[in-house]
């Protein structure tokens, strides 16, 4: 559960930063020589819970693995 909260928190922080950049761009649109800012987002690493082709408890094989994302990161 803590992993899910961490992932959600990084997404919310990224969205808040995006909103701040947009508000700053709008506030300074009429300022001479103002250059707009931009935010880039990246996914952080994914954790593999089950690899593709892993066996289940019943002996069946899973065609696709299970991955959980660990959040996002933003850079100006």
C-alpha cells in the first residue's frame, strides 16, 4: 500500500509543478523578453512482480508479466 501512495504522490507533485509553470507562463505573457518555461516528465523504474512465462500455483504459465511503476519525475 505504501508503494501505491508513493506513486500517487509523485504524480500529484508533477501535476502541481506543471500547473505552476503554466500559471507563471500566463502571468508573464506580456513581459518583454520573457521566455516560456516547459516541464518534461519521465517514468521512474518499473518493478517486476512476475516475469513473463512464470508458472502459477496451478502449473499454468503466465503469458505476460506483472510490472508496477514507481512514480514519475519532472525536469525543467
